[in-house]
């Protein structure tokens, strides 16, 4: 597939027609794709079509509609009626965004699982490439292809810096990841469902919850990267993430140390040997979050590193 054809958005509907109903009653599919959405009517057809047009067809799609008030519900019903692989849940009461993700992974029965946001899409071979790599490497828990951010016309604007391979030992994986998670596009890779489900069960609604999920899976195994760009994302304004963070963290200490709650959970789940080895990395990770935080209290605290480190270590009981 040429670079140009990979960037071309998929047709609005799959060209295979509705699959026979006995497909839904067959054995558990190999892959489940969870699509958490909220008012995604503008882009949702492109997203769902890209999943249903995968060369790997042994998959199902579960859409979790988080209280949408646009035409998202109509589009979901349209696709669910046309293709038996699609199921749809509508939540009338709006969930916190992480809980919408959690809802999807908790209900999955497939051995492999991937999230896909309602404004992103895959090239047709994305699932096949990722599943093939995972089948060849039992020590890997995730595989993602390279990813590109695109503009409204589907033209690439920049490559993702969050899909690089983390395929060494657990200490090195976590040190590299916590030292620079980038845009964290690996969150949308194909995972072994049991590992991803366990990570989400340990993850609260908190700032940097997506970093925490990925870090918890890295304790369990390797993350692979396939070197083709087969995953395309619309960029979310950075301010949107911090609007959520402001709602989730209102305490003075929490705003001074915005990744503290995430760090608490991660440290509690680290094997004792890793906890000792990763102390400098965890401290550096928190300082990086403070320096770049929109909270003035956090940026001020970063200017007195001695006191801040002492507060962090005391909080973690390290």
C-alpha cells in the first residue's frame, strides 16, 4: 500500500454488506475493538468503517456512547443494523472519560483488545500486523504500528512520538517510558486482553490515567512497534486534557504534584526490586509533569526541588 493510499480515509460503510447472523453466534472472536465516543458524529463513520474493512475479519466492535446529543446514536444504530459484528451501548448519564474506556474492556471476552477513538482510524492491515507480531512473541503484551496525526482533510501533519518499541527488560522498559511517554499513542495498540483488563481494574479516574495503564502493562511484558504508519489520529487540543484534570484533582497537594495519584498506584504495583531501581525515574517523571503543568502551584513547587522531592518521597513512603 502506498503512503498516499494509507492516509486516505476509508469508505463510509464497509462494502461487504451485513454479515450473516450465525457469525455473531460463532466462537469468541480473536479481537474486540472498543470505541468510546461522545458527540463523534462528524468522524464516527470513518472510524467504524476502518475497523470493519480490516483484512483481519475475526473481530467484533463494541461502541460505548457516553451521553452523546448529536447524531452519534443514529450512526451507531446504522452500523449495528448493517453488520452483526457491531454492538452498541448508550449511557444516558455521562461517565467520566476513563470509566467509558473501563466499561468497554471489562466486558470484553476476546483474547485481544484494542481501543479506537471516534475520531481516529486504521489502515486496512493495522489489526493483522499487530496480531501477527503478538502471536510471534509470547513475551509481548502490546503491539502498535507507527501513527500519524492528521488534519481535517486526512493529510499527515506529524508523526506520533508515542509508539516506539519497549522490548527489553521490565526495568529498562519502565525507565524509558516514564522518562518520555510522548503522546502515548501506544494506548491504542492491540493488547492481550487479560493484561489490559487487569491494568484498568487498578487504575482510578485520575490525571495521567492513560500513562498509568500503559506503565502497568509494561510491568507484565514488552510493547512492540510495527514500522509502517497504519494508525491515524486527529489531534486533541492540549487544553482539553487539562480541563478534565482540573475536575479530577482539586486538592492543593494534588495540583502541586499532578501525577502523584498515578504514581501512588504504580509504585504499589511494582515488584520490590523494581521499586528501588526506579526511584530516580519516578521522581524525574513527577518533576517533568510539574514543570509543564498548567497549575501555577505546581510550577512554583518545581522551583524548590529539595522540598518537593522530600514531600514526594514522604507521600510515597519510599
